[in-house]
C-alpha cells in the first residue's frame, strides 16, 4: 500500500498539533508548578488550589490531541 502525499502531510500536521500542545503545556506547567510549590510551602492548606492551577494547562494538550485525531479522521488515515 502506497502512502499518498496528502496522507503523509496530514500525519505530519497531526504530529505538529500534538507536539505543539505538549510543548505549550510543559511551558505553562513549569511556571505554575514552581509557584504552586512555593504556595504549599507557605500555606499547606492551599494544596487543592495549587493542584487545580497545575491541572488547568493540561486542557491545552487535550485540545491538541483532539485536533490531531480530527486531522487523522478527516484525512482518511483512521
């Protein structure tokens, strides 16, 4: 089975969507994680709030994953 140019470009686009979401999430969590640890060190009762702020950037990765899956579905790869 030969891979067409359209399928190859769609697969590359899906990879870029997923990688972009992962890089963005990592950059966001780097700052939020260190600030959250500082908050927990000063006020241990605020752990829930720090955890919530740390989880919010994960939605960026989920959006990237959904976009990648949609690209693969509409291009006919999946």
